[in-house]
C-alpha cells in the first residue's frame, strides 16, 4: 500500500475523497457555521421595556437609515413589533413596514397589534431561517435589531436579502459584542460576513448603549 493510501486510511477518509482534497475542503467550509444563539420564543413583552426608545435613540437610528414619510421598511426579526410600530408611524399612510419573523406567535401578535393601533401600513411576513420572504426589489430601509446573532447561516441569508433591496437601500444592524452563543456577535465577525454577502459598510455608531457594548452598523449592497 502506498504511503498516500496509508495516510488516507489513518485519516478515516476514502481514497476518492483523499484524491480531491481541494473539493473536500471547499465542501467542509460550505457546511461550517459559526456559533449562534437560539432564536427567542418567549414572552414578547420583554421587548417593551420602558425607556427603550431613549436608550436606543431609535429616532436617531431611523434618521440615519433615511426612514421618513412614504419609505418602505423591513423589520427583520420583529419580535413584539416594537420597532415595527415606530417605523409605521414615521412612514405614514404612503409608506409600508414589513414585519418579518420566523416565530408564528410573533407574527400573530404583530398583526393584532397593528390592527389595534390602526396601523394599516404594516404587513406581517412569516420568514424562514434562511429566507426572510420579503417582496423583491421593494425595500428602501431594513433594520435587524438584536437579531443578527441568531441567524444560523448569515451569509446566505443576507445574500438572499439583497434581491429585495433597491440599489441605494440602507441596511442597519444593531447588536452587541459576543461570541455568537451569548446573544451577541463580535463586530469584526459581522463585518466580515456582510462583506462576503455582498455589502459595503458605510457607517458605524456606538450611541445605542451608553457603555459602548452595543454597535450600530449601516450597510449598502455593493
């Protein structure tokens, strides 16, 4: 037996695999994923903390994302609809807010909330972990508020999102530094993934939390 075959046997791989090492490495890389946090599915009232508007400076966030009258916005991972209703009030009757979540309970909750608050410009969408299912070419602004670290396959997900954007759309991501499993993700990891998904960073801010632990990044499609 050749030394090549002996090495293949020791590594527990077939000769056919060993003969195409570059294809094997590429296939493994394609299936690898970084650690992520389990998507939240508990009591939605947790998102309604008093004073959250001021802590996050959400009006300033919407200013930076150019959310104004008649804008079409997506709230990805909308949860209780906390941001959805604020964006809906700002864009007015001529605008639209798509509230997306993978949790059916959240979607039902937001639909009921929009009805109760007479927000006829809100549309709810039940997405999947790999596709937000948003209307193609429709969005001018997107916000992912403390949800990016829960996306299991962020590069394919954000690549899919690009088809839903206008060329000059803005994508905002608010998150916190962490290891992926602790409901946070280090900023440099997120920036690397967004670059790979076809976005360029055009702004970064740290005003969304006084201690600077959180970050707010803004991207556009390349």
